[in-house]
């Protein structure tokens, strides 16, 4: 009978306090979980956007290089250079301008300049900015700032690469290159390919200065594919065009976000590719 009266009376004061405390704890846990989930979603969204923008910028540069007819060593070509080629900071590409029939217009070019700039805040450590200019019959326009195309960039580096093809004739042992190569690296290794084999590695060919020499003369009409790095700051003509006809590009991004303890989460994203300058 006493139990029945207690039930009718409701909870005691102690029971009410405990129940209230439990409700508050459960509510706080729910709020914490909601905040954590929303922040996780925000972090994923942020890192995905940075990675997506990075891939788009990478493809933009590659597409610009694919249609280019040369890497420039500086811009403008005369007077004080506003931009100078730098394999770790500044890439200058020159593209022909085409008419409505898809034919290149003589002496008309578009210059695209991609520069790695130090950045702060959410864009740090670096950003890639795009500039453009026009060249019309030797008259070079001022550069137009097309804006930042990628942020959170750790590194932008490229190699100016020359690719030459020779053909064997059963007698010639030595072939002369258009210029002296610079030291090769993993981004653009030096190769002398005959039948798909790099003859520099097996000792059948050696390179000294601007000459490639074989132990035995390659067979008649056998293609010899020579690829090597060149100095991107050295031009081969008065219009400041480099001899390179291949671009090897690498960009490393840090699409990271901070957790609630301000620790950075995520991993670097490295993009790397080579492209032939089709109009060179």
C-alpha cells in the first residue's frame, strides 16, 4: 500500500535531481555529437574542395602546355622582365592564337604565366596565380591578373625537357643534341631509348656534353628517342623561347583541415605528369 502511495506521489526530490542531471548529460552528449558530425562534414567538404581545385589547376596548366608552342624564359622579352622562368616558382607558356578556321594567326600569341606565391591563413603555405598577356606582331601587352587558381600548395616544380628523335644508319656512332643537357632527376630522367630500352643504363650508349655516342652503330632506320632536361632560363631565339618541347610538371598540395584540438588532419596530394607541346 505504501508503494502505491509513493507511485501516486511521483518521484522524490533526489530522484528528480538525478533524472534532470541525466537529461542534461544526454543532451550535452547529443549536442557534442552533432557538433562533431557537422565539423567532420565541414572538414571533409573543405579538404575535398581544396583537392578538387588543385586537380583542376593541374589540368589547366597541362592543357595550356599541350597547346603551347614554347616555354618562355621571361616576359616581356625586352626591357625589364616582369616575370622570369623559375623551375620552382614561375612557368611561362606561349600559345598560338587561331582564327575561326582553326589556323594559327601569324605573329599572334597568348602568354600564360603561372606563379607560386606565398600565402597566409586558409590559403597557406602557397597559392598559384594565373596571369595572361597578348603578343601581336611583336607588341607585348601588359599582363592581366586572372586570379588565384589553387591554394594550399606545398610545392610547384617543373622541368623543361627536350625530346629528339634520330634514326640509325648502321655507320653513325655519335649524334649531336640541339643543346647541352642539365643534370637529370626523378621528375625528368635522361633517356636514350632504342627499341624501348634505355641504352644509357646498359652501357651501350653514353652522353658527354651535347653528344650521344653508341658502342655499335644502330641499325638502318631504327629510331633513337633521346630525352633530357634543359635549363628553363636559357632561350634559343630572340623571342625568348626555350628549346624544350616537353613539360614535366609536379604540384604537391596540402588539402588539410584542423580538428577541434587545432591539429591538422589529412595527407599531402601529389600530382605529376608529362605533356608534349603539340605546337612546338
